[in-house]
């Protein structure tokens, strides 16, 4: 699987750990930056790059890293078809894919260390979306909310 990887300046210190974890899990990272530790590298810019890569099929999933994971997650979820979540524990990293069809894992480089990052990336990439009717029903409702929002131009 191709996995888009992007981070802002806050996530930059975790760059090599994330890329290595993707490779160790048997997948191909598609690195989108940041390419240096620049304070002007902002998470919305990288969330957009990563989200568009997943949207266009250049990657099947994405891993987005900022200082806490929160800002990157908020920005990524503004992109149609991106289902991002912060996960700082093994269960959520896998369950988000299995039950909710999460396609972008958001990590906080200032919150979790290298060993936890390796575990989270491995769990996220190994997880497969469930085909159980209860999960499909719930995900279908999420898609319906998204479609209604698009029809209304993002306004209620």
C-alpha cells in the first residue's frame, strides 16, 4: 500500500521514525514534507497536500504529524473523503480503520515517542475496514452527512 506521510515543523522531529515504521510494516511511504525544521511550515498546508494525495488515489492512506496531532486532524477532516483521527493508543489506531474506515492517522510528535509511533503506525496500516453491517451502517451515515453538507454548500 502507498502511504502518504506529511508533517509540519512540530512533527518534523518524528519524520524518520514514521517513514521507517511505514517501510517496516511493508508499505511504501509517499513523503510530502516538511523537508526541514522550519517554523513557517504550518499543519493546514501539509494536511491539504496529504488529503489531496489520498483523494486523488496517489496513496491509499495517510499519516499526518504535528505537535499534538489535533490541528492536523481538524484540517484534514475539512477535505472531502478524508476520515482522520488522532490516535495515541494502539486500540484506537486499529479500531478507527476497522469500525470507522479512518484513512488518515494523525499523530502528535510532542505527545508520543518513537516506540509508540512505531506501534501506532503498524496497527493503523495492518487494520482492515470491517464489512459488518453495523459498521457499514454507521459509516454510511457519515457519508450521508458529508453529502448533505456538500449539497448545502457547507451551510445549514
